[in-house]
C-alpha cells in the first residue's frame, strides 16, 4: 500500500495500542485497497492515513476516505485496525 501512496507526508509519531508508530498521510488510487477487500474496486482517489510501527515496521492502522462503490458518499471513511501479529488464529467453518 505504501508504494502506491502519492504525496506522502509524515505527521509525526503516535502511540497506537501501546506501540510507537509513524503517522503518514497521502492519497492513492482506490485499486491499492483491492488486496484488502478482495473484490473489484472503482477508479478514483482515496485519502489515506497509515500508522506504521516505528520498530517493527508493521501496519497498525489504515484509514481510507472516499467511495469504493458509486453508491457511497464521497466522504465515507473506513478504518482498519491491525493487531496481534504472529498469534495463532482458529477459524471455524460456519454451519
């Protein structure tokens, strides 16, 4: 995602869930979110904010503002919070 960020600007450091992070803002083509949402995305530009661990370089939070579907408002905001890296996860098949 960061490689697709246009006009990135550092906003300083912030602590997210007890982890020191770098806060970066910029814009990106909506297609950069395709790996995260798994479906087709329209053309368009989103405003993106990313918080990346200062030590481990792992993404901790991603905020995207802008529509992924023509029916959505221009100012729709999505927030993805990432945590518990490296922990085992059990996914049970629904019945």
